[in-house]
C-alpha cells in the first residue's frame, strides 16, 4: 500500500498520473444516504458551503453513506476522497470502502493512515483500492467509521480513478 501511495505521489509531481472523476456525492440533503441513525444533514457546517453530514457515535459505529452500483472498472486504482471534520472523537474516524465482486464476495480498504481523533478542522482524507485486470466490482460502498465515540462531519465526497502503478 505504501509503495502505491509513494508511486502515485511521484507520478502526480511529474504530471504522469491522470486521475479522473468517477462519481461525486454533493451533500445538499440526506438524499441517497444509506445510514439514517446518527446521521443528520446540516447547512451551517460545511467545507464547500452547501452543507455536510453530521455523524454522531456513542459507541464504535460504521456509517454506510453511499453505494455506487456497477461502474465498469478494472485495471485502475480507485480513490475514495472526502473532507472530514471532527469534534471530540475519542478513538479514531476514517474512511472505509468496500468493493463487491460477483461470485467472490466483498473486500475492503480503510484509510487508517488518515485517521482523525480529537478535534480537527476540515481535513482531506482518502483510501484507495487497486483493481487488476479482470477485477471489476459490481458495487462500491462508501463508509465513514468512528471507532470509538464522538462527532464527525463529512463533505465533498468523491470517487476517482487513476492508473495502476507500474508492475501492479
């Protein structure tokens, strides 16, 4: 994983990595949000001015935010990116992405290297999933995990794809 992140960082510096948008989730309401318990749309706290989702956890909780359905992807790195703000997180908050493969089950990626605890202003966080030739998920689930308790806000959710690193 660390090798992929380093390669992508170097490629971005060199202008070689072409990252393209697959899907955005404009947070302007609760429309499309899967988890309803502990989740509320708020207008007054937002990274982009349009509102955000406030997620409150009294115990470790996985908030299921969105699903993509089939995006017809393979031979790419998929990035789940968002802006997250935290308030009083006891434990950690991070992004989690689940890819479902027909006949093979689900596999996940967690953005633990970008986990947040305590109080943080808007922070760009991400997690990624590498899809090799023939690996085409029919659904991708986007979650935010609070492994502990506290409040997090999420905004500016994007799903993007980039090229596989050489040799992957």
